[in-house]
């Protein structure tokens, strides 16, 4: 059986984290052992721990705490914990992957076995209510919100360029 460890760093965003974990728990995990490591970057905030514990029956999860603020500290805390997956994936606490996301991660790694880093297409889903005019400007979506299109074909990142944060 293939395996994947998903790292999610969070800081005082229990409601958003709950939605991300709900989507992961409902996703197609056929033939894949999934481990989710949630790193709480806001110690003392019990709501994050409560959210992670509410998914223990539907999603294998590990709750970790990193008291130093900053995503890099939180990511390193998860890596130091020893993720068990053949693949390590990183998601933000406000992402809602597609139902076939786990299958897609393995499909692209199979297509590109000599590569070690992948990213994918992302879309903005705005909450209810008005969206500020500046936020809808097409030239901002790439760098301000890490929204990348790029078509439906796989492609390598050119030298001197970088991947989206998603």
C-alpha cells in the first residue's frame, strides 16, 4: 500500500482547518495510507486541538505544537516528528483539495519519477459577501493569493522560476 503524510500548519484558524480536514476525510484514499500532521502554531488555543481530535475516527492524524511563531518553524516541527509517508505533501489550513487529490498526487509522481517537488492548479473560492475590487484584479491573483493556472498539461518549472505556494 502506498502512503502519504500531509502536513498542515495552522495558527488560530480552527474553522478553516475543520473544513480542510473534512475535505481530506471525504477524499478518495483507495489504496493509500494517509497520515495528517497538524502543527498548531498558537499554543494555548484549545480549539485547534479539539478540531484535530474530532477527526480521529475518520482520518489518521497527529497533533503537534510549535510555540515559535512562523510557518518555517511549524513545518520543521512536523518534519522532525518523522512523517511516515512515502510522499510528504504540504497543505495550507484554508485549502479544500478535490476529492481525487490523493490519487492525483500519486499519479503525477508516477509520471515524473525523477522529480521530487510538485505543485498543482489552485482556484479562489470567495466567502459569502462582497469581494474587494482590488482583490479581483487578474494581475494580483498569482502573487497575492498563490493562484496559478498553467493549463492542463504537466510541465517542468524553468530555471530561475519558482512554484506556487499551493
